[in-house]
């Protein structure tokens, strides 16, 4: 009986120990999980082991500063933010090329200047040439607020005769917001590097951190400049304009209805072009009259000299003796 009772005590004790082990295992699992979650959440704030820092793309000297946003930005997987974006989220760069002609050059040039100032724009470049001596040509690079882009193109055609226009709009929304995300990522990285530098006590870590801070500051400057360039081109449209002084304005292009109208138009344009050709020829002769006279005189003198030499060469050297007359 005593032997049987001792066996029962040993079995009961084993069962209690087994039950206690199961309860301990069940209670320890959530605790370990919570510790791992806290560690993952605070990995960017607390120093980590060197191997882990290298695996996560850290500095390689015992500190990890890369966040999930940094990794996404460097891998090219970025999303467009909506907090800082305009209501439509679109960034458009408007450009235009215009060609105008006028018979009153001074009035047209003054009108374009006034129009640009009234719309809040400015001239990036202004060049006036007069190579032929008769008519002038002006070349302008103008920046106009984007909201006044269409107004300028319309009003410019009223100031002078519009003969050509080409407008385009480039959507740079993706590039803009991607650059914005990368800039914010670099700023976060910069702040974390500064915090790590304050905690670093080894000279090699300090040198590595300072190099990383310098590189990050350079990236911030580059990205900031890119965003400023985008903002400038989005807010102010670019317009290239050529203003030509002419004697007579070009005919407005109208679609003829019948063959007779087409034939009449072709004949009229032919007469105008012939008249313009004779006028240009007369102007050329008058403008270069002195030079042409000098050139003609040189040609005449040269022709006379050459003609005399040719005659001398044709004369016989020993003329035949004269026969006596009977």
C-alpha cells in the first residue's frame, strides 16, 4: 500500500509540473512577441548591431538610420502625396512659339512690352537685329504667369499679325512629387544622422557619420534646386516670340471654295511676288550702287587690257617685205 501511495504522489507531482510548464509557455509567447514588435518599431531610434545595420543598409558602423520611407524612395517605389498637392494634383509646364509680323515695328514692340508688364510677366531675352538695312527683326524670350498664358497668346495676335503659333503643355506631376518625397526622405535622414553623431564616441564612427551628413546635405541641395526649377517653370510659362517688320502683311489663309477662286488667288499671289521681287532688286541696286559702279569700272579696265594683249599676240613678228610698184 505504501508503495502504491508513493507512486500516486509521484504521478500527481509530474502532472502538476507538466501543467505548470504549459502555462509558462503560453504566457511567455505574447511577451516575446511584444518585445519583437517594440524592437522593430524603435529600430530607427536605438543603436543596432553592426551586422544588422549593414544588412538594413545602415552606416556600417553599428547604427541604422534607414526608415521604410527611405527604402521605398531609394528603390523607386513612391506614392504621390496629397497633403501638399494642389486640388487637381497636376503640374503643367506651358510653352509657346509665336511668329508675328507688322508694318509698324515700334508700335508693335511697345505694345508687346506693355502687354507683358500688364499680365505680370517679364523679358528673359530681347534682341533686335537689322542685318538687311531695311526691315528689323526682334526675338523675345518672355515669361508669363501660367494663368495668363492663353490671354497673352490671344492679345499678341491682336497687337501684330499672327502668322504662326505652336503651344504645348508638359505634365511633370510624377517627377515633381517623386522629387518632393525624396527631399523629405533626405531631410529625415539628415536629422537622424545628426542625432547619431551626438551619441557617437568612436573616431571612426564620427568620421563616417560626418561624411554621410555631408553627402545627405548635398542631396538636399540638389533636390531643393530641382523643385525650385519645377515651381518656376510651372508658375511662369515660357514664350518664344519673333516679330518681323514687313512692307506688306501676308494674306490671311482662307480656304478657296472653287477652282476659279484658287486660280485667281494663285495669279494674284504670283503678281505680288513678282512685284516684291522687282522691288527688292531695285532696292539692292540702289543700296549697292557705288560698289556696283566700282566693280563695273574694274571689269571694263580689265577687259580693255586683256583685249590689247590679245591683239598684240595676234600680230606677226616679221611682216612680209613690200613689193616695189611698177
